[in-house]
C-alpha cells in the first residue's frame, strides 16, 4: 500500500484540533454533572494523573472541573473506588485509567524489572521471601496500607521517596500487577489488595494482548486524546519506549488509523487522528492543573501555544518566577495568564498568591474571565471567597473585578 499524502495543517487549526481532542470544544453542561459525563471524559482522556500535592486540590479532580465545571467529587470517587471503572497504575505517571486498558498494560507489569525503579527491583532481588510474605499477608488478611506494616523508615532527610521496606515491597507488587489499589484513604494513602478482589471479572479474564498489539492500542488511545501529535507526544502519553512507539505509529499509518501531517512551525513530523473534530473556534475558559494531560508535556505546550510553562514546586521560594502551585488560564484557544493558587480551607478562601498575564493579553478582559472562573472554583471547593495578593501584573485588574458589585460584573 502506498503511503497516504501528507496534509499541511495551519498551526492555529492544529491548536484547535488538540483542544477539541482534550474536551475543550464542547460547552460545559448546563445542568448537574454526574457519573455519565465523568465516565465519558475519563474515556476521552484515558489518563487522569495522580499527585499527592493538596495545596489546592488533588490533581486527578481538576481535569473534570476544567472541562465540565463544578461537579460532585464523590461521583469521581465512585468511579475510582466503589464502581472500579477506573483503576490505578503507572501510565504517564501514577494515574487513574479506564479498566479497559488494564490488559494493555500487563506487558509492563510482566516486565517490571525492566521498567520499575531501583529500590523496587532491588527488594525483589535481594529479599524475595519478604516480598512473598507481604503478598501472603494481603491474600490472607485483606487490604493493606503501607502504614499497617510498621516497618522502620530509613533516615534520608528531605527525600520524597523515604519509603520503608514494607512500602517498597507493596510498590513492587503493585508495579508487577500482583496487587492493585482498592482506593485511597482520607490522607491519600494507597490501599493495596488483590486484583481479583477489586477489578471486574471480565477485565481480569480478558486475553492479554501481545506487547506489540498493546503498544499499538496505547498509541491509538493517545492519538485520540491528543488529536494531532508528534512521535514524542504519542509515546509520552503512556511513557512508551521510542522503538515501541515508532513501530505502533507505522502500523497505524499503514492501516489508515493515523494520517501523516505537517504542521506549520512544528519542525517535526506529526500524525493526525482522522476522526478528530476540526472546530472553527474554541470558546474555552479553564484553569489547568500542572498535571493535566493538555499541559503535562511542556515542549508540546510550547510548540502548540507558544506558552513556556514550568512547575516551580521544587524550586526554592526565592527563585520562583510565578509561584508554587501555578495553574495556566486558558481563554478561547490561548493561554492568557497564570495564577498561583492555594485553598485556605481554615479561612474559607481561595487565595490567589500571584497573578500574571501573558504578554499582549487584554488584561481587563482576562481579569473578568479569570475572576468568574476563580469564583466558580472557590464554590466547587467549598470556599466562601477569593482573595488576591498584590503579586503579578494581573493582580490589580483581578482585584478590581472581584470588588465590583455583582450587578456590574
């Protein structure tokens, strides 16, 4: 079969295609948002990244708010917990995924020694009997948290991964697929259990595809979620290896499921999902988590939007440019501002610790739209007010909008 012709896409169209694929071309629901909309969104995005930082909200709750507006977080909890329609595993990073993708990640579980990081592999090699004992405890006694194992914690001050041996063993078993997550505690501690006691029977009995077939399905899923993408974009979505991604892309092109395109200004080959929408306009208004699938690959964000975005959580405070937990603000089809947000739950205030406009942005217009989104987010988080600190070139405009009487907004 001859190669399909390469279509040339204007950069603006590629941007709108990418936003549509990520769920930003549709208006937010006018009524209550429930399980049906959340299920549809989770299937569209395929990956909801998890992160433990809770200065604003747990990361996996934010993508649905960005696209659907206020919704009951308990409905998403039901999908990740009681209903078990989403399962937890290492995809992009630690993530919630539709259970249909479980068979497609079993190759990673089977090859855990090649993919898991050092301490997990080391404990399996050096203390296999201990790992087996941990698994037997879960099998015999039921769900287990790392804190239940009461192992001494190593003395590594300042380390994020200051795990005791019990936690490392549980994480190895989780990576290898011998255990899965039953849910999370109020303190966000993972609860480990046997897959057969958590995942639906039809998922567990589904055939395990060959690794190449699984990689092809993961690239197909990534292409649907991204709309138009380079090889790096496609492989990064599920953290595939370059050779896996290249082979899968070639096969999907051969079958007509991906189309080669050239995007103005991208300077890299790209591929288009032929089923994507090509909207003529995007009317989005959204604050994005740093871990949202629209922005998690920073080079892609810069290529599509001309927006240089870096997370500064691990940057010393004195060296931060925009703040600690900074969310980009999407208005229409462009990122027009960024805000450093904190949920002050004790005071009942959503605190805007810094607000910066992008160069050339219409600050009064941006401030008005951002104020509306901040008030919506505050209500969704159960906070009574929005407070703005005097930091950033957009702060003054934002304060003026928020202080106006409601009738004048």
